[in-house]
């Protein structure tokens, strides 16, 4: 049996949830389809800095700003830059007056989940294909065999979107940077040297086209990204089913680094997770295609080195929701207005992210980064 929905959002991440919430605030119901089986299916990653001009604007539009403020990780805007010899090059405290407060991604997602009608969210719906129908609607097929049709289809389904091919042939490309993600749990008691090194907020150590990026989580733990320029198949040469073996293989790339820095990975607790960093072309756009559009990574996947991805996804969702509410009788006018603003906004952020990646994994990265932060503030 095929079910029809006036508005279908594929993808229940921050962008899709923000869109569903803003539509609901404006009295418009939408159906949301998420591939995960439940809200607890997996951990949602580390901390996010929520920007005053994008993410916070979206939360205000969603009527959730006051609740968001309660989730802020006090001290999370502190910054440490440390070179490969372990020398602190820059240290900034969180004075509480920054416009990019840190929150736990999982807590933020839960806030959004609780803000929408539970009946609108359909779990365990992994989209496998989508196509336009002759009557102007769109059809989406899911891995469980179910099929839906919709008047307005919104792809909020991330990097490898199944909705994107309806409007664009672009595919994410490997950026040349590979990460492994690890955690240090209860660091004050179990990893005091790491706790002292990283501090209460964000930490960066870079040299020779590689480095460690870390941040404190709301539970006090330290989430660590060990990254480097590497061939696309480099991660395939490492056995990630054995954490100790994987850590040794990655640490071989950090010979000569200060032992306290190496310990951020060597002493990690739990699994070691590989991540290749992909991005869509800077300036990715498409021709207006009736009845369908994209938000978030589906529209403008970029490297994470400007902290814009989640913020833009939420802002996209809020703006699209606002415009659909402003043009209830003409969806195409709303979509055209949304995309007219979306493309230059995302191009600017994607260019900034790409430039930051070149800086951070280029020559003299620490000197350049110290100069950047010292010149512009955190």
C-alpha cells in the first residue's frame, strides 16, 4: 500500500527536525522519515558550537531558544592551541560572552525530537530511491519495502542523500583528510595529563599536515579526532576491529610528537572509529526542480573546519519552514526564494571550510592558526 503525504522530509537529523518543528510552529504538519530505528540507536557525536547568526536564529524560529540555553556547556568556548612539542601557543578562557556556545549534539537533537508531534516521525525508514511521477508528485521507496508519495519532497538525508539525484548529479568527493575518532572517559581521574593539556573547551595541535583536535563533552569526557592528509584508501589498511592495533597504526604517523599528545590517542577508551572527510563542490547548486529541494549536508556537504555544517542545516530548515508558511498557496515561490538565499550562503561557508582545511593541514599550520585566532578572536 502506498501512502501519500503533502510534505515529506527524508532525514531526521538536525536540519530535518528543525524544519519539521518550524513548520509545526506555523501550523503545518509534515511527515519525517529517519533511517535509524530509534532515538537511542547510536550516540550522536560530540559537541557543537551554535552560532549566533545561524543556529541560534533557527532555534529562535523554532521557539526553543530558552530551552537551548539550558543545555549550554559552561566553559566550552575555551581554546588551547598546542604545537607538536607540547608547547602551549595560545590559551583563551571562556568568559561567557562569546556568541558560539557549546552544546552536546545528542542533547540538542533530543530537544528537537521532543518538540515535534511523535506521530510525524517514522523510524527505521532508510530511503533507497526517489523519482518524479507524471502527476508532479514524487515517490520514495524505503529499504523495508514501503513506498510513499508526496507533493513536496525535502531531502535532509545527509552526505549520501538519495533525494539529491532528483536535482543534481553531484557526489561528495574525498578531501584528502582522514580522521579517527576516540574518547577519553573520566579524564580527571583516569587521564589527568590529558585533562590538563586539553583544558575545558576546544583543543588543537597541528604540524606537518596532521594533528589532534579535541573537545570537552558535557559529561567531562574528552572527544579526540586524530587527523592527517592521507590517501583515500589509507584507512582500509588498518584493522579497526582491534582498537589497540588501530591506535598503533595511526600513532605510527605521529612519531616524534610529544608523548602527552600521543597519549590522547594511545590511552583512548573504547572503539576507534575511522572517518574520511568528504565534501560537495564549493558552490554546489541546481536548477529549480518542482516539488523537491534539499537542506543541510544533502545540499552543501563541507569539511568540518569552520564548524558550519550543523548550524547551516538548522538554519536551512528554519528558513525553508518560514518561507513555506509565508507562501501557503504557492510552494514553488517558497522554494525559489529559499534556494536563492541558500546557494550563496552555503557557497560562502563551504569556501571558508575548504580554506580552513588547507590552512590546518598545510605547511606552518600552527603559526597560521595562532595568527588567525589572535587576529580575529575565537
